């Protein structure tokens, strides 16, 4: 297996780990292509289907990640197949991710980013260069009149029972050795046990990322 195919297989593995960590709120539905070029996801997330939110809301959203032949050096594209109303999602369903793609990031982080977009997380919603201007104006009005309705959802409740926050494989020989890992979100340095693989919750920015030490 070449490195490009191995990377895609590792992405799927991490997405399935995320599915377990979120109790199925971000779920892998299907992977297709040889090598894998399309991944279908299903989100259990409260979000807006139109401007009637929060009176009426959606609870399930389907999305597709497309990988080009040059992935991971070329940014993946992600689109939602369920009609949603969001400042960062075009009416066609294409998602504006709002940040530069980093080849060392895995798709589990991309999947979590989309959850934050769908739930109107303040840390990621961008109305200054909105993909949907009508949705951006609606969001500002509705957030002002119904601030308690935003963000509309969170993964915190789904991951709070995962122990520990940093999940590592057991390796007694590496209990004392430490390495420094940089958070891909905020660049904070984190001391971690060496010889491990798992998901790290950054204590500085609170975002999660996969790491191998």
C-alpha cells in the first residue's frame, strides 16, 4: 500500500474513532472509491433548515467529503446534502471551511469543524465573508433576539464521558518519557507521553486533534 492510500485508510480509522467518541453523533455512513475518494457522514445535530429556527429546527444532516487524487496536499471539499440555512454554507450545499487547509490535519478534525459550523459555534462562524448573505443577516438578527438559541448544539455532552480526555494505548515502558506536541489549532505546546496514539483535547483552545508520539 502506498503512502497516499495509507493516509486515506488512517483518515477513515480516525473518523470511526470520532464516531465512537461522540456516541454516533458524527457517523460514517459509507466510503467509496479505490483509493477512497468519497466519505458520507451523518450528523445528529440541532441546526437551522431555514429562517424559522429556533421555532423549527433540523436534527439530522448528511454530508459528503470528496478527496481529490492529490489529497492530502490538496484541500478536501465537503458539502451537505440536507438543506440547511447557514452563513458558512452556500445554497448549493458546499461548505466554506474558513481556514487554510493543513496537510497534516486528518479528516476527523474537518468533521468536527463542520459540526461547529452547523451548530453556529462563535469560534468558527464568519459573517464578514459569508457564503450565504441572507443566512448571515438572519443569523445576526436572530442571535440578537434569541441569544439563548446559539450555539444550537454542542459535542461536549457527547464526549464528556470519554475517559481520559487524552486516550492513549497502554505501553508501560513509555509512562515516564514525554514529548512536546504542537496543537494544530492554536499552536500551543503540550507535553504528552511518548509512544502513544490517540485524541488530544488541547487545554488552551479546547479543540481536539489526533496525535501520535
